[in-house]
């Protein structure tokens, strides 16, 4: 971790924090929610040791990336977030025609869109958690999800600005992160209104330490959850 370098770049109108390690062909890692660049802390040293340059940003609205209008979810469409990535690549790798891209969760959604909008930027893609879903011309995403899973489905619960943030604040940032990061229930994630999580204590799995949860909690206590939730609120756009 000490060998990972950090810098902040002016990218597409925001101040984007990136973590970087190694030399060679560029591998860009894009995180999801509720994550940060830190999600790739194990993969970055591995790739660097194998002759690659690993770069992992905090995406728009997350962590140490600042300047995004978090009070306006319309500025979190795929055009905006893919625009961030294209400009980041123009800055950090101006001479490299194409790069390797790895995405998880929202990072996967972004990289699917990156491949559609700018295939000239992508050498190869690895995506986790979210398969490619073409736009449905008949029904908008939120209406489809509501009809399929109901009003307690987490993406539906995330739609009203400020509502889930208030519930998360009452529960506590660290507890919310522990619940989300350790959830292994294969069923669709439901967050009942007023009581999104059960009261059972969280037992951390071997792959997630108290220190690592504390890192996430420190960052989310500084920024809040709204930046990350805006991606869900912009789905229909």
C-alpha cells in the first residue's frame, strides 16, 4: 500500500483523485457503490508486479474526488461519468491508443458505456457483477425495476433525494457500510422504509478487516452517500 502513489487531476470540470502503481501498459480499475479506489488495493500491487501500470480513480461524487455538483443528479449520467474517464485517459495516457479496463458494479456500467461510446479507448475489458443490459425502448429502467421488485428494492429506495441519506445517518455510516459490504444474500436487496437493515451484529468475513471498513467509513463520513446515490437517480437519463 505504501508504494501506491496518489494525485489529484483536473478532469472534465472536477478534481479527480487517482491511485497509481507500476509501469507498463495501463490497466484502469473502476469501482462501484459503496466503494472507492480502495476496492482495488489487492489487485494494483499484483498488476504492478507483472509489468502493468495500475490506475484506480475515485469516481465522480466519491471519496477524494471533489467538485461534482452532488445536489444535481442530472450531472451523473453515463455521458458525464464516461466523459470523466475519457478525459482522464487523455491526461494520464496521451500516447497510449487503447488501455485495459476493469469494472465492478457501477464501474462495470460505466465501462460498458465507455465501450459503446469510445471503443477506440479500450483494448480489452473485464467486468464484474453487472452484465451488459441494452436500453429498453418501451419502458424506463426505474419503472421496470419497480414493476419487477417493488418499492422496497434498493434502487427504488435510492430514488428520492435525501430520504435514504437520512435513514443512513440515523443508523451510522460505519454500520451501513458493514451491512452493504458484507451482504451475501443472493436474493434482490430490499431496504424496507424506516428499517433498511436488520439489527443483527455484523461479523466481518476474513477478506474484510476492521481497519479496511474504517477507511471506507472515514471517507463516507466526510462526503456522505449522495454522490454515489446520484448514479442510481440518473438511471432513467
